[in-house]
C-alpha cells in the first residue's frame, strides 16, 4: 500500500488538473469579461486620480509675478 500511495497522489493531481481545465473551458467567456471589467475599472480609477485638482490650483501665481 505504501508503494501505491504516490500513484494515488498522482492520479488525484491529474484529476484535479483536468477539473480545473474543464472549469476554465466552460467559464471562459465569463472569465474574459471579468478580466476586461477589472482592466476598465483600474483604468478609470487611474484616470480619475489624475483629474483630481491640486490644493494649490486655486491660488493665482501670476498676480505675484507682476509685482
């Protein structure tokens, strides 16, 4: 039985790998949609972060330069 222990582990690993491959195949479109949704969300957040004005934008520095 000890000698067959590694064989059972190998069979279990192969079955687990096959189940994962089947799950990816079945849900491929949903996984791709999820990936693109996440990419769009990250892109929007990065764009919104750049659009936030600085706290110093309300000061008019040109009036100081004229003096």
